C-alpha cells in the first residue's frame, strides 16, 4: 500500500475524527478504491456505521470532484453499494453514541513499509466519543495518554526492563504498550475506580494473544485498584504476583486535571519515591493536557513543597499529518513532566 493509504487506514482503524484523506486524484484509481473497499469496509462491520458513513461519504465526494472524464472515471460499485447499505442502518441518538463502546485499534508509530500484519497494534475497548467527566472519565483514551505513549515509544530505553506503576490508567493503553512492545519488566496498571480497573483487565486479556503469548520474556500488566488518597492500603495495592517489586518508574496521563486531587496525587508521589522506594532512583513521567494553567501550578507547588523536583521534558510530537500511529490532536497543549526527588 502507498504510505498515504497506510496512514489513512491506521487513522481509520483508530476512528480518528479528522483523518488525512489521500488526494482525490489518487483515489480515482480503481485499484486504490478496491483496496479501500477491502481493507476499510468489506466483511464484518469495521467501526460504527456513523463513522463509516462519514468517512465513505468524504471518500466518494473526493473521487467525484476529481473526475475528469465521466466515461472513464467512476466510484466503484462496491463502495457505492456499501454507502447505500450504511444509509439503511439506524443512527444512535448523540447521548447514546457518546457512551457506546467500540474496539479501537491503536497502531504504533512505526514505518509505513512494515506489512500490516506485522505492525504492532493494541486493541482497546473504550467509549471514544465520551465527552463528560465524572466516574466514566477513564473509559476513553485521552490525548495525553497517546502523547505519553508516543514519547515512551520514541524513548523506549526509559521503559525497557523497568518496574512500572501507572496511576489513573484509564483504558490501560500506556501500560499495555510498556509491558508489551516496549518490554518493561513488570507493569502495574492502577486506577481508583473498580469499574475502570475491570475495563483495564478486559483490555489486557484482549491483547493477551497478540502481545504476550509468543514472547516468554513479556509479562502481562496486572490491573489493580489504587486510589491516590488511600495510602494506608498502598502495600496491598502494589503487590504483583505475591510480592512488592522494586518499582522504579511511575507513569500517568491526564491525571492532574482536578485542583481537589492534585495535592493528594503529589503526596502519593512523595510516599512512593521518598518513603517506599527511596533507593531506586524512582522517577515519574506525567503527561498533562494544559486545560487550566492554575491546576498545573497547584500540582507543581504541591510537589515542590514535598521535596520533589518537576521538570518539563522537551518533546516535540510530530504534527497530526506527520504522525504514523498513536494519532492524537493537540487542541490544548500537552506537556510531559519528569518528577524526581530533589
Ligand atoms: C482523564 S482520565 C485519564 C485516563 C488515562 N490515563 C488516559 O489518559 O486516557 C483520569 C483517570 O484517573 C482516574 N482517577 C481520578 N481520580 C483518581 C484518584 N483519586 N485515584 C485514582 N485514580 C483516579 C480516573 O478514574 C481516570 O481513569
């Protein structure tokens, strides 16, 4: 496949709302249209009907506007027929669509010339259109997670052979990436809410065969409940296969969004780094979407008061059009903080 089509396909499998469509002139080619039909639309429904409809409508319109000779150029029948079929399917009301879960395929940002079946991917069941906050906020993979995943993927030495605790893991994408393709030694994926922990567990099992069954050195992450305010039960939460490992890295994405909880989070980081694992040179990498500078300032100050140093990492993620996988937009800036003991 041409790189522009590979990128478009990866975006489609991740249900990216504004993918990079190849130009109409390229889509005019009957072979290209056949490939699109086969890989995007043929067989069991690939993606929810509303999403397929939106993408196919745009593909058809790009092809139609590129037609020069109507006797020679056309939209192939299977694409037109599929559009007809999709338009017979019901559309969910917006409130239901926002909570509907889908299986999203995240492809790692690796070369476009790797055959599709060899390109590492992570399957995550989630509600990609979730907007609301509240107790379901972890049922969607947020941009900060994709940003942190892109960063550790590009700097895999930070993760390889490490014993990792992820805080507020949400859907578990970052933990799965670290434990699987990035070969961390042990990964504990934690979240404060039992139903989110259940969802992480399901996502771990969903990827068992593709990420963990062939390579004996890779260990599946373990999902556990860990509420940041519950330091009394920390030891139990940190157990992994019956013992507490010498954890040396903490990861977290989009967990600094509430001014009420950031002091609790800073306190937990202090307990982990200075009291429980003081010998391990433990660090935390926290990715935050900067929606509110004030909340971040409260977090930084709470860390500082506890003897922790917070540094912003200089990381330029490729722009949307240049991304090869783990696609994410940055409507708000996303930063990654490195936190360590002073
Ligand atoms: C915005 S979501 C981010 C999820 C995931 N890291 C991502 O970026 O896609 C915040 C996560 O933190 C969890 N969380 C919020 N407050 C928490 C607390 N006090 N203790 C533990 N987890 C908490 C939520 O359940 C949710 O999964």
